[in-house]
């Protein structure tokens, strides 16, 4: 009887670990999608609206909760900052999503 219980608890721990990992991956994918959307909007209207205002408008419209909104804003700023160092100031390349092959 105790052996069955131990095996079940171990299995539950493994399932819980898989669930936590899956939720973390989903959260990262959601944040990455928001970052890509903000960059798309910035590319479209970046000359007309200051970046801080654009971020406020986007985050207000999409209503992500804290700390997700802060993470999105930081990642957008980091991507734009890293693209400022590059010649031509092009939009930074999108990171490949899980299962996608990287384009060269």
C-alpha cells in the first residue's frame, strides 16, 4: 500500500513540474507576442507618437497586469536600444519561436 502511495506522489510531482514548465513557456510566448506587437505599432507610427506614450497606449489598451506590463515595456526598450547600436537602425530580428527554425 505504501509503495503505491509513494509512486503516486512521485508521479504527481513529475506532473506538477511539467505543468509549471508549460505555464512558464506559455507566459514567455505571451510576453514575446506583446513585444512583437508593440514593435509593429512602433514601426507603423514611431515618428508620430513618442515611445513612452505609445507604450502607455498599448499597455492601457491590452491591459496586461503587473508585472507583465513592466516586463513587456523593458523588453521593448531593450530591443529598440540594441537596434540603435546597429547600422541603419533597423528593427531587431524576431527571436524564433519554439519549434521554428532560425532564419539566416
